[in-house]
């Protein structure tokens, strides 16, 4: 997989395809919106803001090392609004271009399983954005400068497998479809939808997991909990846990 490739493509023929798939999408939306908003106390509870619990890849240690909450990002040449345009006390601004596909994870919602009332079912939405479409990352969240939307929704009993869900949703065959539906190995329902938002400039404070790209050690694509930023002085690798904490969840 080419990590610099633009995975978010235009949706030609989206109108006809969506008309054919409207019944399936409607069922998925009704099922998801029926879920309770209570967050699970069990495993796989999503962290808000930067994903501090994410584990480092098995490759070399990232550089530079920094204290948690010490970095924010601004795209080179960006003059958009946002706290990353001004000096923040104790925060280092990294200016450049993010190379990969950025993954954010929304709150995990818990509900009673419809297939087995004795078990809990969990639902979460992943938001994926090309690094080139991110103008800044600061304490307000991830600032988007694109009207493109690429979301993956998964519902299943037990732990939600990030890499498996994203892997099947971003495969070449899946990306050829405006709407993609599949099942995880544990029987969970996966729905991937791409489309357009009403406005280009948006901000998302969902949990920042990292970049989805090829793991050079495992030789397969997965979520790497780092951001690679191309700067004038070279590539800077920033662990997600070292990014500034989003304002909405700051204690």
C-alpha cells in the first residue's frame, strides 16, 4: 500500500448506487441510532482526544520524544483560524504536511445485543481523512479543510477490532463502491459510507488514533499511533499521545 496515495476518491455514480442501496443504509441507520449512548465500562472503551492508550508499533522508537500534550500541528502555508496559529504556552508547533490517512474514533456506544439479550453490543464510528486535507490539529481538535466524508461504522458483540474493520473497508475492492457492507470475523456488521459534507471547514474532536498505513515490520497496513509530518528540515514523527489534549475533554 502506498501511504502517500489519496484513498478518498470522488464518488462518481454515487446517486444511482445510493438509490439501489437506500434500504440497506436505512436499516443500518435505524439500528445504530437505536443504540444507547452509555459508554461501556468493559474493554475497548474509546479514549477521547489523543489516544493515549495506543501502543507503539514494533519498529524503531519514534523521534522526537516529548511530554504528553506537547505538540500541535499546522499545515504549511495555512492561515486558517485555530489555536495552532498563535503561540501556546508549553506547546511546540510543528508546521508541514501530514503524509498518511488519519484515523479518528468516536465514542463507543453500548446496547443490549439483539441476537443475544444476555450480551452487550458495541457500536463505533471511525472517521478517515487524508493528511493533505487537515489544516491544523490543536486543542480544539482536528481542523478539516475538505468537504469529503469517509466514515466506517461497526457494531458487534465484544471488542471492536480497529485494524480488521479498517482493512476490509479500505481494500481496493471496497473502495470501488460508494457504500460497502461486510461482516467481521466475529460476526460484526461493518458499513463504510463516503460522500460530501455541507461545509469544507469543520473541526472534529473525536479520538485521534493515528495513521493507517503500511507497518514496515509486520509488512501489512494497520493503524500506527504516530503522525508523520514532512517539514523543511525533514520528516518529524510525533506519537499521538504527545499531541495536545483536545479542549472538550481537558480536565
